[in-house]
C-alpha cells in the first residue's frame, strides 16, 4: 500500500539495516576451513551495485505462480537476476563458522541470497540463521513496539499507530477547500487553483502530492498531470 501511495516508498528501504548470521557449513564432501579474513575478503564482492538472483523460496512470480509454491512442489525454479545495491556490508563477528554482519541495502535485496552466494564464493556453503530488520528508511527500532506491549495496552494500543502524515512526511502537501475535498474523495482531478499555490510548480509531471482536508487529514495522494491538474491515484477516505 505504501508503494502505491508514494513512488519514493522504495527509497525508504534503501537504508534498511539488517543483522544476519550466516552459518558457514560444508555442503560438499570437501570440507573448507574459512577464516574471518576469508569471509571479509569475500564480502568485497557483494558491496555496491550488482545482479542478485532471488532465492527459490521467495514471493517472486513465475508465470503467475509464486516461486515458493513451485519450490515446495519440488519443481524447477528459475528466477531472473535483479539489480540490487548494498551500501554498507560490515562483518561484525566470526567464530566457529558463524558470521554476524550488518547490511544496508536497497529494496528487493535478499539477505538469504547473500548468505547463499557468500557460501558459494567461499566454497563451503552457507545459509541464513538469524535475520532482524533494524531500520526501514527513517523508521528504526527506537520507535518500534513489541506485540506483548500492544496486547497489554489493549484499547490504548491504537495510540501507538503513526499518523499517515508521519509516513508521508517527505511528500509535498496541499490543503484543499471543502469543495475540492469532496472532488478528491470521489477521485476527480483538481484544476490549478488557490489551494494549490503551495505546490512547487517545478516538480515534474507524474510526481505526487498529499491532498489534505481542513483538519490536516490525508484525503488522497495525487499525481501531477499536464495542464496543472492534480489527479488522485489513491483515495483514503
């Protein structure tokens, strides 16, 4: 849903930090000893932008069927590589074949595939043991709430929910008149008018803007169109 509302939503994942632990365990008759230096050297191949093949057990679709469905049927799964970017890849620890690492990556990156490819690169095999997302864009663990806390708070749990404008804070906003609010709520385009004075006319066609009612509630997300029109593409009321 967030991706539908904002084309910039994937960029929120570009600074996602992961904690992963890949087990360096031999999956071939030949056991390979890997040192921390070996692992560090191998990680150099996975920094920057490169093409990564998603794991077979993934939500990617092949002819309309999820890859994991085919994999669980023991059918052949062939997925096309996807361009991904790893901005940071740091080895935090390595002992007894267990590597802890921190990854800051783009949307669409699979840490499971990193573990798989790292094992292949080292010649010893590897799989992901533990995975924890610590940040998605500007949202980190410092603002997270445990399930136990939500259950304990019960009716007050809703107070923990972030308002829509907090999620869309980086998107320009326009406050509408009552008549414009009604039009936007029905998905009708808005012509350039007084309420749109806050819209940066230098923004390219196709970029998006929040449409707010008089109370500041997000009514819709609109795209800039030719002729100064704002066309609602996601209506939220």
